[in-house]
C-alpha cells in the first residue's frame, strides 16, 4: 500500500516531522511517501494562504495518481482543497482535521481542539460544524503561536500545549484533545504522558484511516460531487486567438 502525505506548505522541516509521525504508526506493508511543494506559502495561516497553496498541492496529487498511489493525506489542519483533491484522486484522500475529529468522536463524547493562532479558531470551528461534530466539540483553543514558531523552541511549545490541555480538561469538560496543527504531531505522546488525557494527532489518525479504507477496498466515489473534473472544450475566442 502506498500513501502520499502532502504538506501543502513549503516548509520541508515540517514535512519531515509529519513523515516521522506517519512512519511511526504505519503498518510494515505500507510505504509512506511525503512531499511538499516549493512554491507554496511557508505556512498556512488563513484563507489566503490556503488558496495559494491548493494549486501546487493538487499538482502533487495528480503526479501521485500517475504513479499509482493508493491514498493521500493532506497534512494541514485547515484541510485545504480537500474536496478538489477528492475529485482528482481515485483512492481515499484524508484531511487531518476530519480524520482527527472522526477518531475523537469514537473515543470520547466531548473534545477540545488546540491550534496555533487565534485567527485559525473560526476556520476550525466552521470545519467542526461541517463535519457534524459541533455538539461534541467543547472549544477550539489557541496557544497564540505562529505555525513556524512551533519548532523553534519545542520545549516552550510543549509547555504552552500542556497548559492549554489542562485548561481544556478543567474548564471545557473535554475528555480528549485534538492537536490542531501538523507541526505539533511529534509532541503527541509526551503530551499524553504529561496530562493523562487522550491526545489525538491528525497525521497519525489520517494515516491509519487511509490504511483501513484502502485495505477494505474503498475508493473515492465518482458518482456526483467527487466525480473527476470535466474536461472543458476550448472557447471560440481561444480558437480564434490561437489561429491568429
């Protein structure tokens, strides 16, 4: 089984971290390939960054289709371009936000999400509602750190996350925590140990769900919304211009 993990931003160190997390949980028979475009924003922190990152991300998925990749993981918690990716891919495409929420709803009745910047909170709240988990998500919290700052001082990042996890436990009544950024993935086990809370990393959740779907023989439906994009015929104006 071949799974392509695509980090939509252009920061290679974040891709490498996500790849290590993915390989840690992948089955021995699963080959995880990880890649990031070089032309996308260095981090994705809002709608504009998402929009700029999607074209290059889709190009990587198209290339994966050409070489027979079985499933894909989009390693950004905003799940950018998820619907578009599912249109062009035959196999399952997992967004790490949706995957983490699906896992959380199976192991807890209530959960909170901890993300990076406050501006990401409403984006994630909208995703939670879109995925049908609004009743289960107690709160989306922020540690008020830029995405690229997460790996600059991992000890400081860990302390900030521990503080928010404990606040979510006591103030929100959360029974599980979702880490709201792929850049937090390698801290997942330490955070579990230090807080005594179930902590869910979307990267590992997405890898295991992708393996399960492929292993069970499921692929992306091409009936309706996720059908392959229609090939558009050239307009008369374009034909005239090319002839001229």
